[in-house]
C-alpha cells in the first residue's frame, strides 16, 4: 500500500467571534513546499505587510462599523419598526459569514486570492457609494419622523431598492475579502515562523478594525451624521482598494490548486451509483499503489459502510492491473480512493458535535440584536455631554474576549493542568463555554426584568421612545459574560475541528465555525419571528413587551442544548488519537 500524500499544515491560534473571523491559519500551507510560477520567488515577504494590513484595517473598520450600526440606521432613517430592523440585520450579518465561504472556494479552485479580493473590494466601494447617497439625499429615504416608526411613512419601492441593493453588494463584496485576505497574507511568506508572526499582526489589525468600527464609525454615524459616517466608510474602502493595488507588484500569487469539496461529492455519487452492486473484496487505494482486500490493513473502516462502495472495485471501474495482484490504476470517475471515503466519514462523524453549536450561535445572535433595542430605551449618558451609541454596546463582548483570553492562557488553564494533570481539552473548553453562555442568558433576563419593573413603576409603557431611568451600563454584565463564553467555546471549536478533520479538509475545518455564526443569525430571524407570532413578548415598543421571557426561553433552550452537546461528546469516537488522549 503506497501512503497517501497529504498536504503539510500549520498549527492554529484561537480566533475571535465578535462578528468574528474564523482563524484562517489552519487552511494554509508553507509556501516552501509549493511550486510557484516563474519569478514568484522574488516576490512576497515583509514588504507586503503594510499594503495588506492597511487594506485590511480600513476594510474591517468600514464593514464592521456599518453592519454593527445597520439596525439603528433602519430604525431612525428608514422608519422601520425595531423588530423588523433587527430581523433584517440578522439576515445581513448571517450573509456576511455565509457568502465568504463561496469566495474562499472560488479563490481556492479557480482564480486565486488576489483577483477575488480585488473584485470584492471594488464591489464594496460601490456598496458604500449607494449607502452614502441613501443617507445624503432626502429623495432616497422616507421623510424623518419623530414619532413611533409604526405611524411613519415607509420607504418607497425605489428607496428600498437602493437600500437593499447596497446591502446585497456589501454582502457579495465581503464574500470576496473576508477569508481570502488572511490567506493571501500568509502566502507571502515561505517559512512557518514568518507565517506565525504574520498572524500575530493579522489579529492585531483585525481586532483593531473591530474596535474602531464599533466605536468611532458608530459614533460618527449615529451621533454626528449618517451621511458623514458612510462617507468615511466609503473613503476607507477606497483607501483599502488603493492599498491593494499599490502592493500588487510585490505580492506572491500561488496558482489555485482546485477544491477538495468535489471529491466529497464524488464519494456520495459513486456510493449511490453502486448501491445495488454486490459488495466486493477489493478496494482502491489510489494513484500508483493499489487495491487492498477488505481484511487488510488500510481497508475502509466499518463505520458508515455504505460509503465504502465508492472505493469498491467493480467490473465497470476500468481498474488496470499493472504489477501483480492488488496493484493497478483506474480511470473511472465512479471509483474513489479509500482516503477520500474516510475523509467524508470523518466529516460526517463531526457533524453532530458541530450541530450542538447552532443553538449557541442562535442565543448569541438574538442577544446581539436585542441588546441594541434595550440600549435605545435606557439612559446612555456618560457625564453631561457624551452619550454612548446604542450600536457600540457589542464592543463590550469583543473587549471581554480580548481581556479574558490571556487570563485563560496564562492563569486558568495552567491551574487546571496543575490540578488535573492535563490541560483542558478542546471539547472541555467548548463545554465550559456552553455553561458560561447559559449564565449570560440568565443575567440578561434578570437585567431586562429590572428594566421592565422600572418601566411599570413609572408608567412608561405607553409613551413611544420613553427612556428608562436606568443606566445602559447594566447591559455590560450579560454582554461581557457572553464574551467570556466565546473566549472558551469559539477557540475550542476551532482547535477541535482542526485536530479531527483530515488534512485534505483543513480548509473546510476553518469554515465550520463561521458557518455556525451564519446559521445563528439566520435562525435568530426565524426564532424572533416565531416568538412574535405565538406570544406578545416582542411588540414594536419593547417597553410593552416581555423581552425577559425570551431570554429565559433562550437560557432553557441553551441548557437543553448543553445536554445534547454532552451526549454527542460522550459518543464521539476520535479520528486523531492525540485528541482522544487530551480529552481523557
């Protein structure tokens, strides 16, 4: 049996969730093990960092600041009801994590990173032109209305077309840039050490763009002028595009090598097509080596046996004997290698544990939207002159994540290891994150209950836009707790996927966490819609509702989901034995 050649990979570092990018590091390979086009060896290196980092910082500032504040913009400038604006925000945010998967596949399989990033940045410039025009021109938005949005004039079809067109373009443009920017950056370096250093800088600029977007851009848009805020975002995106172009002559651009996803589809197709064929005794290893029988070392595993048919040699597979029994090659499209079959099995085995993260993402997604609505009804004054923008409340989660991560790495985890003899495994960290997330939902329910009690005591239910005399800083507690939970479960999931996925599918492993975020936002929309239809908890004026009950519902659902996670974790059979030993 000739061993299957697998791509070299790098170790990963934890990623951040806050509208978070997944750690792209795990999908990359040292470039000294790849073939480069003629002349490429003279390109790349640290000379490219200012161009890539400057482009990424400007791009992240504009996109993150706008999406964080989109909910407020829809309510204040387009007279949408608060819950409707929240649901639209969920869809846009979910798309910003789902569409980039397509962008990553396009760059990996067909075009390479730089052309896809360049196209995405240009599309984002057009998106911000439309957003700036919609904020600056009265003809592109409904008349300002100081009363409750339910009684105000809504946008015309033409105005909504411009608005939704801008959001659509922003989603498509981000699809080309979000995951590919880090990949292109690491492609500029030939050694693992340089790539490690690059990723340290990558996360510095990434987190910096989050913080600037959630604070400075949100303040400009909401506190000074929406037109000015979007104009600054437009200028930032144009600067990002300019930086990309200025550095083009220095970039190393490896040729795309195709996508492993097509191989997964081939396994399913081949297994189905051979579904009625009698089970044979020989299975295809691949390339120059060979076939093995079902009892040999290297034969397909017994789990999910139906898929083994994809590697089973039949009379129609054009298997050509070349050097004696068990050796040969095949030109059949319905004959897959054993490694391809096992890769798909590994992916399917991880799916139940992956699915346990959906409810986790839903609870966080719902909180992100509802916290903004709560902030709009609370006292946001700090001193006599400054008022905290409602859209900036989410920055507390980012800050908590950043603050607690070194504490976990330097204090909590070493203490755990001293007490138990082993460091906390990836799944143990994920489990702790589930528990902390439930605590965050409980604290959110208690804070909202206190707010509603004040509203009832002061009879503020009926007044539209009535501000509760309760500091918005109370919301920091649940947001920070959820951020601490993210510091546990998000890097833990990334580490688990990386260790357990086959090497050929490490790029898919990095996509699993962002896919959870996307599903969380999409399902948050569905969850809120169901709550509106079957209960009276979410009226247009949340002072008349029972948002605390929704948080209690999320806490109960997240607790049940934690039980499901424990069941899946207990039944999971590890593919990587080093992972299994760490979890003992």
